[in-house]
C-alpha cells in the first residue's frame, strides 16, 4: 500500500465516504485514503434487486438545487442514470463513476477490524496487512451490512431483509413481515406484486403517522406504491403488534405477539425488517452514548465527544431529535467535517462556503424541524 501513515483515513466507500472524500480532495487534503471492505458502493449492490431509492432524483442542479441523492456538488444521479428512483445497483454505478472521475484514493477489499486511539493518533487494524496510522479517522461504514438479528427471542430464525438478493427467491404464498417502516413496506409491496399474501406486523402503526420528517413516517413514494398494491387485497397491516418471540415447531414458524394468546403460524421464515445494529458497534468504545435513545454523542463538528479526531458521516449522525438518516440530510454535514479537518491541517477552507448553497454545508441546525402548513 506504500505510505502507511495518513492525515485522514475514511472507513467505507458508500454514499457518505465517497461524498466526504470528494470534498476533502477538493480542499487539498493529500495524505488521505478510503478503506473499503468490498467495492465502491457495495452496500447498494447488496440491496434486494427490486429495491429503489425512495428519495427521488431530479435534474434540479441547473436551477441551483442539488439532486436530492447527489453526494458531490455538480453531479446528479438523475442526469447520469436517467432514473428518478434508481435501484441499488444503479446508484452504486453513480458512486463508482464519482470515485473514478474525481480520482479518489479508494482501496477496495480492505476490511477494517478495529480502530485504536492513543497519543493523538489512530491505529486502524485491517484484516490482511499491518495496521495503518492516521491523524484523523472519518467513520463512514454505514448500517446496512450490520443487521440487527437480536431484536427478540428467535429473531435469528427469520430472514433479515438485508440478506434477500431478490424477492422472487422467497418461497411460499403467505409471508409475515416483522417491521412496517420503509424496509418492511418495500418487502410487502414486492412480495404482493409476486402474487403472495403478506401480513405486516409493526409495534406502532408507522403507516398512520403524519409528520414532514421522513425519518418518522413513510415516504410519499412508499405511500403511493402501497396504496396501489393494497387494492389487490393481498397486504394486511397489523399495528400495535409487538413480536415477543419466534420459534419453530414441526417445520412451522410460530410468531408470538404481545397480548395475543395464539401465535401466528407460517411455513416460511418471517421477513425481519426491524433495522440495523450499525457499523458503529466496531468502534463503540470510542464514543459516548445517549442512554435512552442510544445514539452516539457528537460535538458540533460531528466529532466524537469522547475521542477527538474521530468524525462520523452518514445516516447515524444525530443531534438531539434531528436524525440525518437520508442522503439529502447527512450530506449537509460534509462541509462541517471538512471545515474542522481542513482548519486543523492548516488548509484554506474558504472554498467550502460555496457548498452552503449546494446543500452540502449546514452548520446552523436551528433552521431544521419545520412542519409543513399543508
Ligand atoms: C433499506 C434501506 C433503504 C434506504 N433508502 C434510502 C433512500 O432511498 N434514500 C436515502 O437518502 N437514504 C436511504 N437509506 C439510508 C442509507 O443508509 C443511506 O442513504 C446510505 O446507504 C448510507 O450511506 P453510507 O455511506 O453511510 O453507508 P453504506 O452505503 O452502507 O456504505 C458503507 C460502506 O462501508 C463499507 N464498510 C462497512 N464496514 C466496513 C469495514 N469494517 N471496513 C471497511 N469497509 C467497511 C461497506 O462495504 C460500504 O461500502 C436507506 C437505508 C436502508 C437501510
């Protein structure tokens, strides 16, 4: 790998890692590397084949609004792919093209196992090869490749939605889906399109929530698809259904729901769409954690309050009730992280100002959280 000591190591070449790498390169950070366990955009390549981005892409750049799914200024997945809702594989192509066009220093097939911090420096341990040192680490390893399969007893008997290559490989005519947010609804819609009956069990009733924050309720894209699919009467939604346990008896899956005396029964493994543990489990000791909602505590530069020099980019960034879990949200913090690192490396950071208009640099969070009036 040549040089073993860097100014910046970015872990993960997904949407967040590629976006921040491009900005740091523009800023003039030279001794930087992006370590990626698979290939650029590998999470998106792992999405079920039918899954599309729920956030729409559109060629809005011409009139000063960056495409909602773009991670780099002056780029647009809508323009490149001619798609409003790209599939995962298509979006991975966008990321790969960005990495090539901007000649980003990505090293693929390098798995980061752990990160140690001492004496103001980081030591990043990789699966094959010697540890690599760096002054700063940007954690951008995402969530998708770290499914949560411990949400209740027997959850491991279910099929986590992130492990489905295509919905057409799911056997059976009647499928239970546990979890009714975006992943669960996406599963239900695709299974119904294949002619299967689907029962969605959700602890709340996500489909009834109404706020303007898509981190709290379903997206318009999903409502629209769901409404259309519901006309075929194959999807049933069960709210207030807290699954306590799944077990298997004589080849049948028994799904026990709180307050219901008899379990639901299924001949096929229920689909588990209850979320992700997040890659942060690999570096959890380097962060302090909010005790009730369990998110990592960051300062106003999105740096760990426990470990100076460790930054977080991506959907796990959270400040109180502001959850940055979509591309168009978390990309706005790229400028904040680039500014912090640029200043500490003694670089000229004025050029970052132009990113404010592009929606890539938001440091004043008081403007977020407005509800729509209609
Ligand atoms: C099912 C689902 C649907 C979503 N749909 C949308 C949507 O429509 N619109 C939207 O804006 N957001 C969506 N999101 C949010 C989504 O998480 C992000 O937009 C995006 O994938 C996050 O980008 P990322 O770079 O943080 O993570 P990822 O895309 O997961 O990238 C992380 C990268 O890090 C690599 N990596 C992981 N661990 C290691 C390691 N130990 N060592 C080295 N490399 C590692 C991975 O291989 C991967 O390439 C969705 C999320 C999920 C789970």
